């Protein structure tokens, strides 16, 4: 998730920097941000298809993984309702992890007290006690599969952002090549700040 937020933050900075320049083909850059590959079409470049295909693939992946995640989440919760012995569930994401990590509420409570972290003990109304170890293990695997689907959906969302950045940079290159403008893109990073520089040399 942090990587996706960073990519989004980077794209915002890049777009702001680009539109502050007078030399760039802003119209086609904007096209590529709206739909990767659209800006390349203005230059009659066949590789625009690559961006279109990537865009469709990632949107399909995002929709598929999100839908599958919803189904997995529902199945996981229904399974827990039948076999965990819990009458009520916490909304905490960590609760669902602990639900599969400990056979019973008492096991979890005992370990938290031993670790001197009583603040991590859930209210007793969320208590659980699995009927069998096999069902507890099956639930844990269902929860892991659900989380993996969610992670794949996040990667697809990050890919949509990255596809736009690459397409926008490609349009900058095509525009500069057509107008005989030499440019380079660099990203500098230290512990506290990010800086993007796009020097322009006209010859």
C-alpha cells in the first residue's frame, strides 16, 4: 500500500512539474494521463497499443481480484461463524488474523498477558473457541488467500498509476524528439524530501 501511495504521490509531482513547463505537449500528456496510449496516437506510434492492452489488463485484474476478494471475505466470515464458536466479531483486521492464529480466546489472552500487552486483549464478547484444529487451520488458510487477493488488487491499482506515468514520459520524449528538444528526467531522494528535476536544453 505504501508503494502505491508513493507512486501516486510521485505522479502528482511529475504532472505538476510538467504543466509548469512551456515546452511540453501538455494536450497529449493529459491524454496519456487520462488513457495511457492516447497521447502516443497523436504521433502515429503503433506502440500505443501496448499501453491500451496494459490498461485493459490491469482494469480487468483490479475488478477480478476485488470481486474475488469480496467472495473470499464472505466465505471466510461464514466459515468462522459456523466453526469458531464466536457469537460476535470485532471489526479490527488484526482480530481476524488472531482468530486463526489462536485456537481459543483464552489462548490469545494468556499469551498477551505473558507478553505484558494486555491492551491487545479483545472484549470477551468477541471470544472464540474453535471446534477442531482442522477447521481453525482451514479458516487461517482462507484468511491468507483473501489477503493475497487484496494485495494483488492493490498491485493492479498501482500498475494503473504507473502505466500513466510511463505513457506521459513517453509522450514527453516523442514531443521533444519532434521539436528537437533534449530533456532528461531525474529523481533525487533523501531521508525527508523528494525532488524531481526536468532540465530542458533546446538546440
